[in-house]
C-alpha cells in the first residue's frame, strides 16, 4: 500500500475538525493525484460523488473500545468511525466539484490537511445507497452531527 | 496493514461472481474476526449495515484504464470498482444478520471466499446516504446489475 496522492483541506489541526463529511459540506478541498496515476481519472468527472479511502496518518496504535465523539459510552472500535483502528483506514464520501489534470476539487472532506489518499472509488447509488438502515448507539440529530467538532481524544500524546 | 480477519462466502471462483452486493443479497457469508480483536465488536450488532474494507488478494498489478463489467468502453480505474487498482482495496456494504463471538454473519457480500478483511465500519445513514447522486458512464438498470456476473477479465493470467 502506498499513497496515490494527497489531499489539501482547510483542517490543519486535529483538535477542531468536523467529524464527518456533513459537517464539512461547505469546505472545499483538493486532491492532488500523483502524476503517474493521471490516466486513472478518465471519466471520473461524470460522477457526482466519490469515496475517498485514506490513511489516518496521524493516528498511532488503537484501542478496541472507544468513546466516540458522538456518545459518552464505550463501543467497539468497529462499531465506530474513530481513527485509531487496527488498520488506520479512513472512509469518506465527498462531492466532486471539478477534475482538472491531476487535481480533483471536492466538497465535504472531513479530512486532515495532508492526508495520504489510498484509493478513489465512484459512489454508485445502485450499489451504495441503503434504503433502510438502523444505526445502533448513534442517536443524534443530523444537525447535531454537522455541528459537532473533534476534540483531542484521538490525538497522539 | 494486516488483516483483522477473513470472510467465508459461497463464491470460490473469480469467474462467476456477483459483481456488486445487490447481486449477492441472498448470499450468506461469515466474517471470522481474529480473536485478538474481539472487543472491537462491542455494539456492532446494533447496526443494520456495515462497510467491509478488504484486500483484493487475488489481484496483482493494475491498469489505469479498464473496461468494467458494466460497460464496453474504457474508463479510468478510479471511475470504476474494478479490482486491479494501484492499492487493491475493496469496499462493500453488507447487512448484518448476527454477531456471535468473533463471527459476524452477513448478507450481500459480493466477495471471494477467503478474502482478508482490513476494516469494518458501521454504515451511518446521516453520513453515508447521498440523497441525490449521478453516476456517469454507468447506465444500467438495477436489475441488470444484480443479474450481472463477473467473467475472467480481472483474473491473474
């Protein structure tokens, strides 16, 4: 695994970030793909949304039980989106604004500036939209999620 | 990056698989998590759906332009979900049927038997459901996707 590029976002410190894309929807970010992969972007601009798969490069180690930003109770790390995971892989859906050369401008990246990108995949409604889902411990309004910011709990001491 | 577990599915050959979860929705699969990560599953069963992030362990190398199963035209690999990618990471949404000990039984895994799992994340509608999206080159009915099977094009020669 090696990065295919890097993302530049307005979020330069871990301590005050939107915790999910819908808290960053007005934030514009730029993915700079390594030039060697340029041909891989052909027709990407025909999609409205993409998955970003990236490294939580500032996370070291992991806990199997965590108290996530959205709750005050412990949950298994695989039942959360917390960054300190056995494999520090992050996943976010962002909206494509433009693709020019090796630069993809996107909205909604809840990602730290300088994060290494591992993969980009198109969001395909027929595969990815779950019509009816339930989300266990997470009982918070959408507005609550959007306004919520990170704190220092996952920052490497 | 090392696997956190493995998934057992009915799909033992690459040549005749559903190409996406909605072609595998009646297929039951079992994720066997390595015992060391057992505590990470706490409360996972309160979610209905999860993302599986896994290795395309049978893929070697990549092409930057590919003709995907769903089209007869070339597209950039990042505008497809094809397995031969610069980082061979797969992503699927599956439905949780049960969690017992370190075994997660799921429906809808369009994944090869024996695939190493890298991460499990809860599907959270507030973050992950895109209400309005467009998917470029992909113009195929949902039924068409569900019935479509893989062929040999991505198999290592």
